[in-house]
C-alpha cells in the first residue's frame, strides 16, 4: 500500500528503516551497504555470496524492491553486476530514490511493474539469479507462488541459475508445502533455510527457499549458517521433503497469499 510509507532514522547515523503499512519493510545502511540487519535478508545475502566466485559480477532480477537493500548489497560486493528490480509501487521507489539515493553507476534499474508481468518480459537465460522478496499488505502475493510463475522463473535462470524466495509461514506450514510442491515442478533441486525458532514454534517466520534446475549451494550455505551472527538451519532436499513435502501445487486457478501476520 503506497499511502502510508515512511522512511525513519534507524539506530545509527546514515541508517534508515522503510516502513510500509506499519511494518518495517527494509533497513538501509547508506554508509555500509554490506551490513544486512534483517536476519532473513542476511540469509539472502549469504545466497548471493555463494552462488558464484567472490567479486564476480552477476545478472540478478529482483521481484520486489522496497528500500533496495539487497540490490545495494550486490552492487557493492559484486561490482559491475547488472540488476533489474521489478517493483509495482512507483511512489515507494520514487521516495527511496529521493531520500536513500543509489550510488552512481550502481547498475540497478527499477521497473514499475509487478512480478508476474515483469518476469514475463525477461529473456530466456537472462539472469544468473532471481530473488523473490515481495509483499502486499504483509503477505506474499498469491500470483508469486504458482507452478506457472515458477516455470517462468526457470526459463529466466536457465539450466544453471538459482532462484531464492523469501516466504513467510508458521507451523504446520501448509501454505509453504503447496508453494514448495509448485516450485519443485520447475526447479527440482531445493533447499530451505530458517531460524530454529521458526521451525520449532508456531509463530510466523521467514523461510528462504533456494531452487535450481542444476546444483544448489548446500555445503557453502551450511558453512555460512554455522558462523552467522544469527545461526540458522539449512535443510537439504530430503529434509525439505520431510518437513515441507506432500503439498498440492499452487496453480493460477487455485492459489492464495501467505498467512497474515
């Protein structure tokens, strides 16, 4: 929702929080874009770090923009990367560009289009990585978890690229089971990362799912997880089947947004 968006000073100079509909959506550190404060964004950053050799440029498409925290991270850690951000809320992007400007020659382009329409325009094999981190009224949109959308993502990342999704759910994870079933049809190699408390408790939490037609960076992520400031678990394909298997795939005719917070 565009009408109640604000950018507020955070806990230290040069740091800001983008709040939308009363919820903190992004944390941006203009002095150090490699500092990822939100725990799930740090996990997405870990995926960015391990999908290719350090400092090598990536072609990344982001579904969902908000404060552009992760695109800034990619631009800083992987100079000369080419990035496109699909963010339908043009007023949010305008506010962010004005108050939290991107560095010059960042390689980040923002298109005012929703994820489905924007991904449809990307060329076959046009991205090394697609990050889906998009919310409408604090819920992952229903259109971004269907088998048709995941087939389109598979087309864009080609045989070796990677898709990373930020999903929100709570135990017993019925919604995520359906999303994972839809995802596996197009991108069969899947891993999932989560805070231990999210897997144990019945509170809503962030599940970062990584999928590919080729290899997923399981061992490298597990190394990251053990040394992370907020340690997290990395579930391999078998563990994903055990904990998040058995769902009926979401289709465009039968889908729903993630559970409300």
